[in-house]
C-alpha cells in the first residue's frame, strides 16, 4: 500500500510540474500575441497615414504605354 501511495505522489508531483510548465508557455504565448497585435495596429496606422487622400482604383489610371 505504501509503494502505491509513493507512486501516486510521484505522479502528482510530475503532473504539477507539467502544469506549471504549460502555464508558463501559455503566458509567454499570450504576451507574444499581444505584441503582434500591437505591431499590426501600428502597421495599419502607418498604412493609413501613407495612403493618398484620394485613393484611386487601378482601373482609373492610364497605362504607362500611353
């Protein structure tokens, strides 16, 4: 009975370690996702700032060979 209890304690300890590692991984991934979302927002703003006031459609432009 005691060896069985020791085995269960070892398994629980291992499971707790794995859970802690998983939590750290999820936390780091969430930080990375938030940074990427900020980067995307900044790039969208840069794109809007660089766009000409009157956006033309490609069909409205005269081809270069004319």
